[in-house]
């Protein structure tokens, strides 16, 4: 395990905790912040272009206690008013809410975060985005190798922003390194830590299973509230996760998109939630691309059957046009549900050999793409690959250190030789030695 060395008190810690408290006497910390937000147990994750205001309103109707905004790009949010106005929507009823940013410049992050003071309960730093665009932009999970920068980003807000800072992280293959990372994030000033229990490499078709044991290890090690993210498919998984990890709250991302009623425990038809969402969009300005993406997820299992309506969704651009498609799809799905034999009984749902529930396609349900072979699953294979990669990195570092030592030895031996010898003779003598 390689843990970056950090000084006892980093240079960018320009204030003590007592000085910070004196500067912001009314700013909430840790569990005080958690309780002020209503002790949220059900949390909607920050999702790019998907956890917009209309969707957050819908999720709150179905027992979401706390919602995060989509991830905003700090530099664009600070510099571009058009971007800021398009991305950041809220209203007087939308609390609690946490605004998330990705960033790699502490000063820019502070300037961006300052715009939401008074409208949000906290600002969150994204340290978990695994996408290639995050790698190119040097943010999200691609800061996991730069602990000093991560600490600087959080500390800048902790020492200067009027509202608290929180952070969302991913785990490392090594549990000890994961814990040390979380403790560093806490020490820098994060008042709540969300732990996505997957590796950076676990994304897309390689998503695999989240590691609740690592989330529990973080929870046991830090003194601030912790939210768990990963492996929540059904309502019952929420309490299972809390029992297994001891966390204060559970965050849902993908499953919330396919079933926004997740936190309520209700089993509802897809058309009901689609209609309700579109009704919200009539009063809350929402981009057509956002609406289309949400409807495709809500009707994920029905559109492959009704392919003609799938194309109509593709070309729809207004709430009215989307509503026409949803109305037609509802008509067809209601007819199918009425004719189903035996009729669907939400209280008696069968499961497959892996324990996943066999819902009819018109019911909102999670997207299933996990592998089930524990010996050959992608999550296990990715873990092994990461461990091998880390070992290779350590070996490379050791080799580099050895090379440097040999080079220094070579210089010492060379300097002791007579200056009249030519370079070739010197190298031969070093090699012989």
C-alpha cells in the first residue's frame, strides 16, 4: 500500500479549527448539519444532466430526504453566466439541497461556490466521477493520486465559504488506503462524506458490485456523518446497507433514475411516474434532452416492445410532444396489464435464481447488469487488476529509486577517478566495479 506522505499540518491549512469556528460561528458542522437537514436517510445522488430541479421535485414526492444537484463544472459556473443560469435551478421550497462541483483549482472552486451561498445547505466536491472527460479535465476520481490538491480544494472552502463543504469519494482496492484517504478528506474540512463503494475502474459495462465493507471501514474511522452509495436496487436494500455499514444515509443514483419511487417502497407503473414528471416540467423549465433521457429510463423495459414509440420519443422536443407519446404508451401498457395472466400482484413478486425480482415490463424497476459468478465477476477481476496495477506501480517506484541510487553511486565513483580519463574508460570502470 502506498499512501502519499502529508505533513502533520499542511501549509495550506492557514487557520486552526478554533479560528475557523470563530470566523463562521453560525456555520453548521458534521452532525449539526446532518440534523439541520432533517437527518436525511434517503439521498438522491448528483447526476450530470439528470438530477435537475424537476427530477428532484419528483423524487422528494416519493420520500427523498435530501437531493444533490447535478455536478457543475466550477470554472464554467464561475465564468459563464449562461452556463450558470441554465444549470443551477432551485426554488424556495427546495431544501435541503447540496450543490456539487468538480474542480482542480481551489480559488476557482471558491468563486463558483460563492454563487450558491444562501440557496443551498452545503457545497459538495466531486471526487468520484470516473468518466474519461474527468480524466482529460483532471477532476473527479482522477484526483485520487493527488491528495495534496484534494486537501487544498476542500480546505479552501472550509476556511472561506459561508456554508459547509462535503465530499463524495470512491474507494481504492486497498481498504487501509481508502480509510486514510477518507480521514484526509475529513481533516481538510469535509462535514459529510459520501462513499461510493466502487473502484474508479468500475464504470459503464464494468460497473460490478460496490464494496460495503470498505464503506463500513470509512464509517468506523471518521467522526462526520457518512452516506453510502452503491448496490441499492430495492427499498429493502436501504436498511440492509445501513445495517451492514452503520452509515447515516443511503444515496441512490442509477436506481433512482429507473424508479424515482424507490425511497417510498411503492411499486408503481412507469406511466404514472412519467405523467407526474411531465406535469412538473410544465411549470419548471427543463431541457428536452433531460426529459427524453428520463423517459427512456422509466420505460426501459417497455420501449424494446413498442419500438415505434421509441422513435417518437427520439424526435419529441416539447412537453406536449412527450406527453402525446407517453399517453399512447400508457394506453398500450394499461391494456397489457389488464390482460396479464395471472394479474400482477405487488405483494407476491417472484424472484429469479439470483434473487432479483421478476417485475412485468410496465413496472418501474432497477436496471440489472451485475455478473453473478463471484469467482469471475467483473468487480472481482477489476479488484485484482487494480491490485496488480498498484503492485506494478510500487515496483516501478522501487526500481526508479534503485536506479537513482546507482546513478548517484556512479557519479561518486566517476568523480574519484583521474580527470584525464576519457568518458568511455570511466563507464567501463563503473561497470566493472
